[in-house]
C-alpha cells in the first residue's frame, strides 16, 4: 500500500456500558423508552449513542468521547448524548469522512429492544443526517448471566464503516 494515499475506507469500533439505576428517563439511541428504571451516567447515559460516537471518532482517528466530553467537566453533567454525537459527526465530516453504515448491538435483559428498533434507527439517522437504512440495531439479552443478565447494566457496541468523501 502506498503511504501517500491512505485507504478510502475505515472501520471503527465503539463500546459502552452503563449501570442500571432507579427511576430516571431511559434513553436509548436518542429515544425515550418507557421503563421503571434508567441508566446511571454523568451525561444522559445513552449507552448506544456513546458507543456510536466512539465508533465514528475511532474510525476517523479523532480520539474518543471521553476526550471530547470528559466526565470530570461539570458542563457535561446531564449533557444530551445526541448533541455529543452530532458534534462528533461534524468533526468526522470535517476530517473528510462519511458513513457507509453502522451496525449496533444492545445487550439488555430488559427492556426488550426490538419493539423500539425502528424508532431508534430513525432517530440515529436523523442526528447523523444519513439514510435510515444505513443504521442497523440488534437487541440481545444477557441470558441471565453477568451484569447484563442480572439487570445491573446495559451494554452497547457499534461498528462504523466510513468512506473518504
């Protein structure tokens, strides 16, 4: 490979985990899902948007969400994860990259993800200004094993494929 011309495609992997806590709005992929619990985090704790943000930043070699929005900064308390994702995408585009697709997995024993998948895909596509068919979401349980299975935490993973625009 010629070092003068970098590849026109890049893959990024994002991952996040948040603990489940008492009544707080449960946001997943920018959608509020009815549930008697929520996720604990410095921001609004949208575990899926955080994983997507890291996948995009990683693919574009732009760091990670913690560098952009450190949890030690009081300004990030309860920050809207959709705004964080939109800013990350602005930086990705400024670096010359566009999204081919996102493939996401949410691991949650409860609530079930599939009834909300279409709304989540639509909201993510809206935030990123991409086609909804470029966003894939799958829900998986913890099979009653580990922190996810015991309903102590929810995890999200995302793989992002970018192309040089």
